[in-house]
C-alpha cells in the first residue's frame, strides 16, 4: 500500500460519528435502568421546555412532570420538603416524612441496615431543599410483611404532614423525595385504581418519572395531606411503564394507632 495515499476523510468522520452515537445509545440504556429521570431524550425535552417557557425561579427548573395541576406547586413543595427527611443506612439512601412532631413514616427497606442516620431538610427560598443537620433517632418500628416503617426521633421537628382521611378526594398527587445525593425533588403522579384503596394497603400511581432512590418519599394531594409513602418497585417492568406503588394513608394511620405511636 502506498503510504502517500490518504484515506477518504469523509468515511473516517462517519465512523467516529457512528461510534459516538453507539456509545450514547448504550449509556442511555444504562440510564433507563439506573436513573430514568436523566435519560438523554428527557434531558433534551427538559432543555426545550425551559427554552420555550423559561423558569422564573431556580425551583421551577426542577419541577418534574408536565402539567402539575396543583395550584402554587412551589409553595406546596416548600411545605412538603420541610417535613421530608433523608435516611441513610450503610451507604444506602432513601426518604421519610414526618407525620407528627417526633414520628417519621418511611419504607421498611429504607431502614433495613445498620448505622441509621436521619437528616433534616434545609429549606432555601425559590430553590430545592438540601439535606441539613442530623436528628437523633430513638426507636424504629418495622412492620412485618409490609414495606412500611416508623422512626421515632428524640426531639421534635416543627413541620409535619397530616394524613389524608378521604382517599377518594382526588387522583392527582405530587411526590417529594430524595432520589439524588444532594437535593430533594418534586414530581407529579396520578392515582390509579382509586376505588381499591378503601380495601387495600396500597396506592398505585402513574406518571412518576423518578423511581430508584425515591423510596419512603411523601405522596401528597393538592391539599398538602399525605396520601401515602413510596414503596419498593415491584419489578423493572413497572418502572418502564412509569407505574409505582406506595403504602396508603389509611394503612399508615391504622398502624400508628395499633402501635400507639400517635
């Protein structure tokens, strides 16, 4: 082969383009399973949405899910985030929500570990809440056979969410949790099979765009009352269908009463 004959540059350039596209596609498949909020199509849609409708505050950039029907979602986020804690055990991370001055409801698997640490929220005006200072834990009640647990703290917290007693009021919800290691999040959800909640321990929801790491997060209606807490995803197919499951407020209230935690 003549060393002075140059290969066509166009073919080489297209080879590099195809390699880059292939790597992006592979990484996107990985994100679908591990971080579905931040897949490349969703990043592009989010950037376009903010370009067409620029956010007025930093918080509005992070409102996940189009068409949040609740009035003043930013104000509602501040209320719920103020009662939402970060729970860490052995390197794992999840969420929990105060339902009383010293009582936190969360998912059972979130507290399934040693070295339990609970971090209170640090609220910032017009921005996402951040994990703040720790609070001392007195006791953990784990509900056998159900992905539900209660954490009792030694000292009182000034903000908590009341349980919704009428689960038939509305199908629209927002979820505040902690799927990232730095910030809280806010996204919309919609209750499915609402009529079944009166005879079930669970609440099935759809439209949620964040699943992994959001366990124990508060599910609230537009009135700011707790509808349930996010439970463990039952399988990967549910994640692909944007379908999740939580423990409903009736179940939470019943165990609070039975265990005399209220």
